[in-house]
C-alpha cells in the first residue's frame, strides 16, 4: 500500500483540472464524499479489483504454482497503477486523456514499478522479509493482462455513467 496507493495517490493530487471543470454544475457543499455515485463507483472498483486478484491467485494456487501469492501481490500492484490512470478523470476515457500530462505521475509510476521489481527480486527482501517468489516473464504478462482487464471496468463505468 505504501508503494502503490501512497505514491500514486500523491501523484493524483498533482493532477491538472479537467478542461471542462468550469462548465460543470457546482457540487452541493453539504453533499457527502460518496455522493453523486462515487460510493457505488468505489464499491464496484473494490469488488472488481478483489475479484481479479483472487481469480489470478486461485488459478496459480490450483495449478500448484508456488508464486501464487507473489502473483496476487503483483496483480494488485499492476491494477493500482492502471487505476491511477483510470481515475485521473471521472468522465474522460484513459485513451482520450493526455497520459503524460501529470509530471508527478510520470515519476511515481516508474518508481512504483521499480519498487515492485525490487520487492520481488532483491535477495533478502523478497524471500526472507516478504516471502515472495521470483516471477517469469509470462507471469508479468498475466499481471499486465489483469491490469488491462481491470481497466475495462472503470472505462465502461465512465461510458455508462456520463452519457
């Protein structure tokens, strides 16, 4: 959580405002933080992330792969990176936004990925402290694919909610 949520959350705080922010209706100051569908969105996102991570972990566990916990950990990290890009705008698609428009995020995403790699492959930290197993290139492909599958959820939500 410190690696992904903390660092990526900091980068979201530096996100430039949406170009249409001044044309939107003002938010009622007495409205709760989860009003306007944000509560449903948060719940759906959490369930979607949990379902994908558990599915990957279950698949690896059931096939007898000793890296099943590392895969769940890496899949979660990958989805959190993807989620940081997905939540930069509540109404614009990731593909319709300037992916490199947040300079802080341009630093934090590679940093998070380097820290993830270090957590998995740095001797002493990976095996003795974190109990992780080295991943193959194919495992990383599965984690990235899981991140892309996750991205479909927020993108479909945006399309359905803001049309």
